[in-house]
């Protein structure tokens, strides 16, 4: 009997996920440094205070980490004025998403999300053999009215990224309120707010209000984006004590390493670094808009640290030509003629535009 015969059929059909074009791999191939604009990281890096805290902690890595992430949860709880049992910390917000799917999957259970959103939303459903309903986007944003109509007795999870990756659009408060009023109690609504700190728009909802009102909502946030700690893998979830306790049932012990916990605390306290990163992102986003318009390229105005660009041709052709030029950007999930470009430093953005001019 071969190994694959013991693997369930739905797993056999999944292509192995290997992150596309990791920068080191491309640099090895091209022999020159690449411009990495494919991962929506903070191009200005983490707070130097976070680096210092992580470095100092390296002396103390023999013991297992604090499994409760006590100090980080305490800091977050006091900032958000919620209790510590409404917070869970893990190695990245996507890991908390995985716990959520684990906790809620059962035969026939369905996940509802949009056509063009974060790849992990789809992957988790495939891995667990859950039904996946993807509703078409409207003007690159989630169509919440259409989504509400697709909720059935089988729906267990509605997953929304706000801002959405890869489109950079947001769901406004009025629209989300309306949706939440229609969502039945047997559905958990996940609001993935990985890019939360970048949003300025006054219509952006305060997702914690739904949690405070006792709604079945899980809010996910992360240290991977504006805090610049993607390499350490740390994120958190906020929900009602009952939902957080359920996630603790499926969580792996010691899931958040100790270096990440101390670095996240220091990064959290360095508000100045966050502010600086946000305003530099805004300025560079404006620069990219201006330069894309000059080239008659349409883009979707973004609330995050990346921008979706319409190409009117298969995005893969353009992204692989850019790769040959040493610039990594990504084709966008759910939009085959769009590429997603992370906002870089000014030099990186200029290098991207120069490469784009050679390619198009
Ligand atoms: C919408 C969204 N959620 C979550 C993540 C990943 O967050 P983490 O690194 O905390 O797992 C990303 C990263 O690209 C994202 O775009």
C-alpha cells in the first residue's frame, strides 16, 4: 500500500502550499538583492526597541514560553478596556484562524467568504473538507447583502478581512451593522483586521463594539504588519470569553514563542514607530497612485499597505516578468488580471516603477 492511499482524498487533491518566490530564493537565482513587495510587510522594519528586547531575551530561551502570554494579554486588555479572558495570543493571527476552523468544522459545516480575499480563508476550508461558499465581490469589496443571503443552517463561519487583502477595501460601520443584525446566532463572524492600524477612514467600524455587545464575533489582529514582526509569528484574537475558551480547547500548547512575546510588548509600546510607519505608508501610497495614474493604470484605492493594480492581461505574465527584473509582487487571489503591490520604501517603490516601465 502506498502512502498516498492512506491520505484522505480531499487532502490528496490539495496542491502543497509553498510560499511563492521567497526573497532569498530569488536572490540566490538572480545573484542580486531583490525588491520584496509581495508580502505586505512593514518595509521600515520593526521598532528598534522590539529588536533590542528580542535580543536581550535570547539569553533566556531554554525554558518553554509563558503559555498564557500573560504580560502581552494584560497590556492588550488594559489598552482595549476588556478582560484578559477575551484575548488569545498565538503564532500569527492565521494560526488563530486555523484554531477557529478546527473548533467549528463538522460534517456538512460551511464557511462563507468573498471571491477575492486572503488565501488562508480558502486553504483552511479545503484542509478540513468544509463546504466553501465564495460570493462575488462588488467593486472589489465584500458584497455583504449577497453574503447575508447565502447564510444557511449549515453556515458556521463568515470570514471577512477588513481591510480586505488583496483589494485594500474596507467594510463601513453602517454596512457591517446591517449584516450583523441579519447574521444568525449559529454563525461566528470573523473580522480579520491584520491591517487595522493603517486605516484612517472615519466610517471604519470599531469591531470590538460587537464583542462588547456579546455578538458571536472574533476579531483578529497581528504584529506581522505595521509592527514589523512577521518573522517572529505573533498575533492575537479578541472575542467573548466563551469563544476564546473554545479556541483554547483546540490550541497547541506553547504556541507563541517567548522572544516573540517580549518583542511584541516592546513593539506595542513604541507608538511613535507605528505612527511613523503609518504616515510613511500613506505618503508612499499617494506616490504610487500618482505614478500609476501617469501610466494610465487603474488601481483600487487602498486602506492598507498594498495596492491592487488592474492590468487588463494575465497578472502572472507581468509578475513573472517583474520577477526577472528582481521585483517581487503577487498576482491577486480571485482577480486573474490584477496584481497586488505592497507599499515599500521610496527607493523600493521607485525600483518597482522602473521595472514596470521595462516590462509593460
Ligand atoms: C488578511 C490577512 N490576515 C492575516 C494575515 C497574516 O497574519 P499573521 O502573520 O498574523 O498570520 C495576512 C497576511 O498577509 C493577511 O493579509
